C-alpha cells in the first residue's frame, strides 16, 4: 500500500496535468465502465455463492443487519430515514451546484440544455453506484454469515475496510485475471474522484488567486503554472491518503465526514451571497471558517468517542477454515421478512443497545450522525455570515450588487415562459463572452493552458 498509493498518484497527476479536462473526462468514462463491470461480477458471483438473492437478504435479516425504514428523529442515530432523505440529499446539492469539479463540466458544455443533461445523467450514475455498493456490502456479509466466519474476529483481516478485498479473494482466488480486474475497479474509482478534484482545485487556485497577479505571462507559462498546481494538489492528496489510513472506522464514512465539513461551508457561502444583498466578504469569511472549524471538530471528536450505539454483534468463528471452503448449509426454510418490519425484528443483542452515561454533555454532541454535517455546516455559515455581514455592512456595496447575482425563487421553477425562452441563457451568454477560455476539446492541443482554467 505504501508503494501503490504514490505510484497511482503519480499516474493521476501526469494524465491530469498533461491532458487537462479532456483526459479527466475520458478516463472517467473508461474507469466508470470498469467499476460497473467489476461490481456486477462481484455481486453476481456472490449471490450465486450464498444460494441466491433471497438467501442473502435472509442472512442479513437474521443477523439484524436490515433496517430499511427507521423514523427515529434522533440526529445521533447513524442512519435514519430523515438523515438519509434530508441530510444526505442536502449533501448532494453542493456536489452538483457549487463543486468546482462539477462546474468545470457544465462550463465545458455547448449549451444550457446540455449542462442540465450532465446533471441528470450524473445523478443517475451516482444512484446506480450507490445501489451497486449496497448490494456488494449485502452479499459480502451474507457470504461470511453463510460460512459462519467473522474474518475480523478470526484475525484474517485487520479492519472492516479490508472486508470486500478479502471477500473477492475468497470467491475469485482461483479465477485467473479477476483479482486484477478488482484492483482496476478499486483504483478506477479512486483515480476518477482524485483527477476531477485535482483539475478543479488547480482551476480554482489559478482563476481566483493567481491569475490576477500573473495576467501578463505568456500562454505557455500560464499552462506550466496550471500543471504545477495539479502536481502540488496531487502531492497534498497523497499525503492525506496516508493520514486516512490511520484513522479509525470505515474509510467511506471518514471520507464523507471530512468532505461534508468542507462542502457545507462552501455551499453556505454561495447561498449567503445569493439570498442576501447585505452579505459581504467579511461575513462569508467568518461564517465559513466558524462552520468549517465546528464540523471538523465534531468529525475528529466522533472518531475517538465510542458510538452511542455499539457495533453489531460479531459473527461466529467456528466456520473459519482459512480457505473459505466451509461446508455450512446455506439454505433457509423461512421466507424473507418484509423490509418494513425488519426494524422491529432485530436480534435481541441489538435491542439491548442502550444509551450509556458516557454519552452526555459534549460527548453527545460528538455522536451527531455524519449525514447531518452538510446541513449543520450550511446553517452555521448562513447564520454567522449574515450576522457578521450585518455588523460590518457597507451600504455602498449593497447598492452596487446587481439583481442578476441574487437568487430569485421564481427563476428556480422548471416552467419557462415564452419571453424568458427567447432570452439567451446565462450559461450560453457566458460561454460566448468567454469563448477564448471555454473548455473546448478541439482546442486542447493549440491552447494547453485552457485545459485547466475553465471555471465559472
């Protein structure tokens, strides 16, 4: 791992820096196809190994792992209906609305309608990936439950982040080439996310920070600076990956917690500037910093304070033979319970999970579910930012704010009047105004610096 991460980071930095947005998009396409193919192979083979989809759900239900609908309003419960529908939905708003990686793709399109289609297809792809990930987790658990083997308790692996690779080695260990396909699936997902982040971060840094001070440079030097920025952010991302390795808990939830702490603050700043004429840079700065500090504080604290609800009971270990060839019968005679009743049919061990005296005061604050981080960060930014802006208000600046820069809720409607339809869309108008700077794939060789500098 200590060697593979730097090697893959180097590859990602090179193709992002040299190929720009065109390389990022096309590699994303091929990596996505590889990921979908690998996940489907894992899921199908896994279901076959446990005796079918029904058996997989039966194993999960028997061990109390299914909790489809939990309407508990307690925000400290890790996954509830409200946390997923409201909390995580708000988390996706900045991902599609204010993320530089997403905005780069929108500005690279030729029209507003194509930008909208980018959002629609992107959302559909994300939904598909979440479903595949959930099914992969389900079949992984069902497999080890059918073998009566808990690989963590048996010492076969060190933590839960190694479960899926361990499962793949169990069922595909004797299949030539598939382990390599699985590695390609893992690295494809990582490279896809990292390359987009590197390109977006470099574009942001150049456009908003460095470009005003280096506008007199030649096009070749500007391109070189952009490529160096990609390398700098790539090195920082590599260093962060080694830090994440030592953090406790599932890496997916750690990633979401850290990302939500940042995107919530950024989303709050965008909303603050869009809904209030009184907002200014002082309010945005103070609100964003307070929000970021608060959520990072909660995130770090939650990693070292025991969960309000302890981990699920471990599986038996008597079936761990070391080769995954346990002869435990995997058939069931009972039918799968309705998903809407599984919350009430948990095992007695899970029902006995109670609130402990340690989760009081500040410790209870650390138990906040990560699904609410983005919403909390956004609210803190809006409240603190508005109060600070009002305290340092500048009437001259307020009067200078153009109406087109403010969010009008009537324009958020999907209904377009004939007179509005005749007007040129803001995105199309901006594309024309910035025609020389628009991300056009055909210009990538003639103007290499434009591969990384397209942004709103």
